[in-house]
C-alpha cells in the first residue's frame, strides 16, 4: 500500500488526465474563451481541463469578452508585477468573499496574478495589533503563475495532492500521546508540503519552492498552518 507521501508525489507527477476528477471540473463557455485575448496554449488548457471545484479557490469566470479586472498599482511592489493599462480576465475568487481577492489572467500575456482592491497594511488590523505589525504590507497585485496553462496544471495537481495530504492532517496524535509521535506526524506533513512545492517549481520555474513569499506557498502551507 502506497504511503500518503507517495500518493502526493503521484498526484504531482502522473499524467494530468489521471489527476483530473471529471465531475469536479468547472469550465467557462468555449465561445467566451475564444474571444479572450490570451495565448492559444492558455485557452486550450483552460477549455480542456477547466479548474477544480475548490472550496478555497473557487472558479468564478467573468461573463464578459473584455477583461474586467483593473490592478491597483499602489506602489513599487505592485508595479513590478503589472503595468499601467493592463487588464485581467477574472477566473477565481479566493478566500472569504469580503476580502475581494481575485485571480485573473493578464490580457495578451496570460500571466496569472492575484488582485485585491488595495494593499493590506497595519491600519487594516485591530488597533491592539498595529504596533506589533507596523511593517505589514500585502500588495494589491501579486504573482501567481507565469501562464494560465501553468496555473491550470498547478491548480489541479495541488488540489489533488492536498486532498490526499489532508488524510494525514486528520491523523494528528491526541494531546496525551508522546511528543515524539507528534514530531513524526508533523514531519510527514512538512514532507508533503515539500513534495508539492518542489513539483510546482518543476511546472513553473518562476515559483521557487524555497520562497515563503510566493502565493502557491501560501496555498500549500495551509497543511501545517490550518488550525494553528
């Protein structure tokens, strides 16, 4: 019987058609996507595979032919990721709806970015937390994937691999168990994260497995941070 770690690795390396869960695929209308100004490889990937029906990153395709997302280039970090005049096709709603986090593909290039109305700073926190987080800055524009095709593949593989790894998450030892038992369990969770992130880097070399600031790292490390 394969270990959880082996099954996670298989989800990140098997042919994509073996990873895809057909009943979970969400696809936009083909006629609409054909009107979007995206590289053909990106349109093909989105139409062939769709996106997984994920509870955190929820597919929510815009209904318009023209790109709807306008990035807020609030500062230097945002301007490193997007240029004035660029627009994005809205693909995914991420996290709690009130946060208005959107994931979209840049018209013309297919590069995938996370967009939010404004940067998150210490001013957005409870007053008691502001001093300790004085340097907080979450940009209003952040890089996700180099292309929509790479985003589609990464999303599917992560969705499958994290579903498998969550089985291990549910095996957390009871509080009265020896500390060594907990350490082994937590180490295995970290191994699952490492496997996923290393294979994401294989898919898209601009996503570094050792960079804690990438958005895919934020998604994947939910394994060891959930409930903490």
